[in-house]
C-alpha cells in the first residue's frame, strides 16, 4: 500500500501511466484499420481519405479544450478523454459499415485529441525545462512498450487463434477503460505552478512554432493514412505482417526514445529538426518510387523512427513560451497541426486514385518547407529569442 501511495503521489507517474494506456488501445485501432475497412466495408482510397479527414476534425477543434477547462481541471479532462478513447475503440468492431465506421472514429478521435492536447500541456507545466526532452523520450518509450504489447497480442489473437475484429477491438478497448478508471480512483489532483489563460492565445512571437506544427501535421497525415494503406493495397500485407512492422518500429522507440530525448537536450532543437526533415524528404521520394514490398517495409520502419525527433518542436515551444500560455497554446497548436489534416487525407485520397506516387511527392514538398523553417530556430531559444536572427543580433551586441 505504501508503494502504491508513493507511486500515485508523483505527477510524472500519472503522465507515464496515461502515456502507456493510450497506445495500448489506439495502436489496436490503427493497426487493424486498413485491413478492417477493406475486408469488412470494401473501402477504397476515397472512403479511407474521408474517414481520416473526419478523424482529424476533433484535432482541428482541439483549441476548444481551453473552454472545457472552465468547468473541469486539466488532469480530470485528460483522464476523461482517455476513457472516451477507450470506449470508441471498444465499439468499433460492432459497426463494420461506412457510416458506422465514420461515427465510431469520431467518438474515438474526440477523446484521443483532447487527451493529447491536455497531456502535452500538463507535461510542460509539471516538468522542468531541462528535464522535458528526456521525460518526453521516456513517455515515448512507455507508449512504445504498450504498443509492443498490443501488436504482439494482435499477432497471437488474430493470426494464431483466429479472433474476430469485433472481439479484438472490444478486448483492448475494455481493458483500457478499466485501467483509466483505476487511474481516476488512485491519483490525487496535482497543482500547477502557473494559473493558465482560459481563452485562445495567439502570439506573433510564436509564429515559427505554429508554422513547424502545421507542416508536421501535414506530413504526419501522409505517413499515417497513406503509407499504411500503400502496404495493404499495393503490396497486400496482412494484419499479421503489418503488426510485425509496427513491432519493429516500437522496439526501436522503446529502446532509444529516452536517449533521443537526451540527445535533443545536448545538440539542440535546430540540429535535430534539420536531421529529421532531410531524412523525411529522402524517404517520401523513395516511397513514391517504391515497387518492391520489402523495400517499402524498410522505408516504413525508418519513417517511423523519425517520429521521436519531433519532440524537439515541443521543447522549442516550452523554451520560448510564457508559462501561463502553455495550456491555451497546446490547444491552439493541436488545431494548427490538424488544419491540413482535415482536408489533406480527403484531397490526396482523390490524388491517390490517379497516381499514389504523387501523394508521397507532396509529402517531400512539406518536408522541404519544414527544413527551410528549421534554419530559423536559434541555437538557444528563450523568451525574446524565438528566431535565429534575434540570437545573432544579441550576440553581436554583446561582442561590441
């Protein structure tokens, strides 16, 4: 009992626990989705594009979380949102139709995006700046461990024991819901250091963060929606084979995510993001040219490894932000992240019908835009030094 009390008295343990539960359920939804919609609902690129656009609408509306916080504390909203996500996944298998999948996806997505918004805000409020990158790496490692459990279980349940989609969705959604209720009952309410603004915050000084966030959302949609769909539609990967790819991805994140977080703290956000964007540009071009299933699988694994580097965008913002802006800006940044996500899947779903390679060349263009923007990040960002030229001007003044 004393051990449990010690665990539940630390806010970082709550963040890690929630970071574990979300992918335990969301990974199941994600890895089964392409096979489920093709096998049970006869989806084409058009329908999967519409579904993914609908999934991102709650992300676009994530800024509304700040108004929900007028009535409920951030910590409680995070736990409630986690529960809604679990419920949405649990019922997915019972609605294997076009409109049924649209509805269950929206339910799941409302919980998912509110949770991600509030979790990001709480992390930046509860953790010290010098510890945040490493801790976010630990959170990513926890997510990866949960995903490994989920993907390994899917492989056994569906490939070895022939479980149905319905039973698999229900098992993981129900388990996540029970674990969420346990967190709600076990952890006390933790204080925040700075009272947060209860309204939308848009500042000119944050424009580079907004721009990087926008292109990050656009690129991520191409990977999440179309890279996976490519593996199933063009190269005919089964659920088991897709699960193996995800297992490989998350083993790497589980082993190295915390180390990547430390690396960001050592070499800085500017260098890390430039490495990410150069790598993504090359990967998207390679996707467009891929004609071999094994080569495409290698690209898929490498692509996923770059996700950990995106921590640098969040730590860049934490370093330049006013402490009272964090909650409001977390919601706004999620909305910005999803502006492109709302229309890109549906629009590129139509492009896909003409030539799938063009979709990935668009992704290469997004990566190139991000690379140009990353050159504006200062070596040591802080309030008032949000851009590289401000840092150079300060150094020049100091030298003279």
